[in-house]
C-alpha cells in the first residue's frame, strides 16, 4: 500500500489561459484515474484566469485546484490584487504562499506571507507555505536557521486565526534547486522536514496535520529516491508538471 502522497503542480506563468484549459481537457480524465489508482491528492495551480473554466472541466474528478498567490490584504482599494476570499469562491482548495520566485521578484516577505496565510485560513483555503535557503545560506550552513525564520511569522497568523487551524502544507524548496536541475540530497530533505515538523509540534501544537512537501527540480527520474523519505508527504512540481507524460510517470510510482 502506497503512503499518502500529494502532488502540487505549480504551473507558474508557463501555461497561458488557453494552454492550462487545454491541458485539463486533454488529460483531466487520465490524471484523475492515475490519482485514484495510486491514492494521490493532485492539485493543479494554473494562471488565475483559467481557474473558473478548470473548475468546470474537472468538476467530476478528484483533481483539486490551487492558486499560486493571493493578496495580503483582505479586501478594499487594492488595484490588481486578488483576495483570499476570491480564491476560495472560485473553487481553490489550496494556495501557494511565499514562493521563492515571489520573494525574489516582488520582494514578498515572511510577514506578508503570514498575512496571506491568515486571510486564507479565514476562508478555508489551505495554505502551502514555501520555505528554503539560498545557495549562499546553504554554504554558510544556515539552512535550519533560514527555515525557522520563514516559519516564525506563521505563529502570529495561526494564533490569531478565528478558529482552530488543523491543516497546513509546508514545502521545503531550496532556492538553489528551483528550476535549476539541481536536487537537494535525501538526507538534507529529511533534515529540513524534521525541522519543520518539530517546529510545528513545538510552536503550534494545535496544527495536527502538517503535510511536508519537497520542491526543486523533481522529475520522473529522481522522484523514486526522494519519495522514500520517511516523513515526506509529497511534492511541489514545477517544470516536470507541464509535460503530461512526465507528470503521469511521476504519479505512477508507488512507494
Ligand atoms: P521546478 O519548480 O520543479 O521547476 O524546480 C518547483 C517550484 O517552483 O515549485
């Protein structure tokens, strides 16, 4: 029996509106069959405008949808922002927060990520918080410190949540591994996941269900080895999720 496993496909800005919808029309049924056959949770995170149509196309399947970001503001005069509430209303079950590309390109901070998480929790969308060190931080042996810094602001959001937070997803994504073809080694991933799990047990014991993902150049060739890591709950997949054959092969592996 395979252990429970979650696959989050982060399509970034790689697929356009039409490409995202085409992918679902062409492959939705097969993707659903794979997910069911292997007991997997599959979450697709497309460009925001594609979501309403994808909800429709995937309506009778097990495939879930996620957003790649949401606003740190709840509502109001914030031109161009998309609220957590809209993310929930359009049909998303999950939302990625604090991805390293957003930290790098638009200066997203841990405090902002925490605000987003607070907004998502208030509307019942499960946040997927990305944490991970840069190459320099790794060389300075600061990986654990960086992960704990990323997690620190979360305490505030979780403690301020109006109702008990039972479920969160946290993805360990070393910045140097995202989109580079370099993968963290299994020992380092296992250590990062232990740090995350221990942090939640210590700081937010009320969050009973913390699913830890790994992301960063996962593909059909390296997945089997990574998947054997004990506490790993799944993967955040970028490039390899854009190619249906590759993604399908990744979903076929039973640990
Ligand atoms: P990658 O992206 O699989 O292309 O490295 C992962 C991510 O950014 O979530």
